[in-house]
C-alpha cells in the first residue's frame, strides 16, 4: 500500500482510506479514478493541511485587453481613482512545487507511506503530462503574472502556506509538513506581494527555528511578513503599505484552530509564533478591531487576513459570519478569509467586502482525486476595487484559473461558467450575485449587498 498526504486530517491511500485514529475501511472504487483519493472528512483538526524571476514567463495566454487595463485604480464602468487590491487563497510553494523549482530542497517527507516530495510531482505528471525540472521561479504562477500586470493592483496580499527552511526538525504530531528551500524564495517574489500572511497551519511545520528561517528568508528577499513573528508583539503587528497621498493599506494576519493551527503555535512575549485567535467571541473580535483602530489613520484601509474554517463545503459557520460582521462594524474594511480548498461565499456587508474563503491558489495536489464536485483544480484570483478613504467596495473582479502541470492557466470558458454558477449559488444567501463578463472575468453584480 502507498499513501499520499494532502492534508493533515487525511492520510490518502491507494486502495484504502485511513481515518485519523480509526481502523482502515474499504474505499469506494468509484473514487479511485487515478489510484489516489482524498479521505472524506471536513476539518483540518488534528494536523496540517495541503499550498517569481521574470514576471512574463509562461504568460502567453494573457487576457483580452480592455480599456483602462494596466492603469491602477481604473475599473471600467466604475471610475478612476479607486484602490485595487489583489488577494488570493493559499500559496503553497513547498513539497512537490519546491522540487520543480531551480533550487529544490531536501525531498524527505514523514508522511504515512510517502517519504519523498518528488512523488507529488510524479502524480501530477500522470494526470497531465511532463513537468520540467528547474522550471524557473515563475513557473507555478504561470498566466497569473500576466494577469497581475494587466490588472495592475495597487496592493498585493497572499497567504503563504509553507515554511521556508532547510531544517530537518519536523514538527511532531503533524501528518503533513510543507517546506520550501530558501533558494527558491524568488518564486514568491515573482508575484511582487506587498504582504505575505503567515498566520496559518503550516508556517511552523519545522518548528520555531523553521519560522525564524522563514522570516529571515522573506526579509532577505525584501518581502514583508505579517501574522507571525519572533514574539507576540511582532506577530500582532500589521504591515502598512504606503500609497500616494499619504494613505495606506494596513494589513493584519491571524489564524484559528478550526483551520488546523495548534494552539501552542501562538506567539508569546518570549516565544516566536503566530497571531492566534482563541475563539470567535465578541471579545476576540473587539480586541482585533481595537488594534485596527489604533493603527488606522484618516484615509487608511484596513484588511484582516484570517485563516479559518473547514476544508470542504459552501456553508459558512454562523459564528464566522457574526465575527466578520463585528470586524466590519468595528472599522475593518475588508475580510480576507482562506483555508478551504475551493472558493466560498462572497458578501458585501455594510458596504465592505467579506471573502469567507478564497480557496487554493498554488499547491501540489494535482492528480489526487476525490471531492470532485468541488473542482479544486479551479482557482480564483480576486481583485477588489475600493473607494479610497471609505474602504467601501466599488467592484470585485475574479479571474478563473486552472492548476495544471503545477502552474496556473486561464480556465476554459466552460469552467469559468461552472465557477460562476457555483459561486453565485453559494453566495446568494448573502445577497451576492455574480456575472461572467465577455472578457472571461467574474464580477460581483453592481448593487449586491
């Protein structure tokens, strides 16, 4: 028997599925399309979970040109002078992705029955064909880099879900560990993120030393980390991205146990760690909004990037909804949720954008079957245009992508239509409607609230 670990709450076997702490049970043969399947299960719970060089590489597909593209702050039919943010879900450039980059690290894994990260590359190749080795730092981003150039956001925020280290100190008690070689940091830098959110359930996969290595690697590349630090003060401190006219986008990053983050990963006054939220209570929300108000200057926009929730499903926990609303009521302008493997509902509350789950962005899950109804090979790049000064949403555009050969490609029209239908159905309870535009982008319909 062999097994592949896609997520800390799943051990993925060929032929059987081993539930955490439970005896093996037969797997439905219908789910074994390519010999590999996700273990059914809803939460990360007991462990971890499965996520540039030249900006033009691999961008031949591009986007149809539209009036105003390439000019920051311009959205057709909305107006000039807007503040546009790029946001995405989990960016996991470790494990199999790391192995196809120019400076692959140690491929050792300590997953059940899988001890070599190159196995994930082979699984992806069996699904979609040969993947070049030393493919170039921009490879995983593929067409996304051209899209970023075309839509020209003012600020770029990613959730970086891997440790960047050469450490061999695997965190105990985790079924899956994500590690990227420090030599491959230009892969992250290729997307030119203004903030790398680190408050997630993989940044300490190689312990506190691995976290410190990650912070050093990002800093050395001129990239700014948020949500993790060498002590609690560092972990809770936001990143402030300056804008023309003295305005700023102030970004906080925090995470919750519902995404699989161990509580003891929380930073303390004398210990590295992350900004860990103990619960979704009003008191926790008020503490976070109090920090946001203390950091916010007139004209600033505040973003809270939060790692929370289960892997699968379109329902949103009512406590998450109440928490997001309390953040907005307390002065937060945009809630950037992530951790699920697929996009979750979109809401406009009080004029402010709430993304309950942005789904995966980059990872090495390709070729692993199961939960096909969620189409986790399809991804979305989010471009939120806000009114400067108020932070109110003016437009939300989403670019459908597909992961193939460990890189992002523009999704075919049929898949873009599928994403539109699913996202609108999931978001309808929040009053949101989604249109598929002639240029292939999804757009939140004007007037949604």
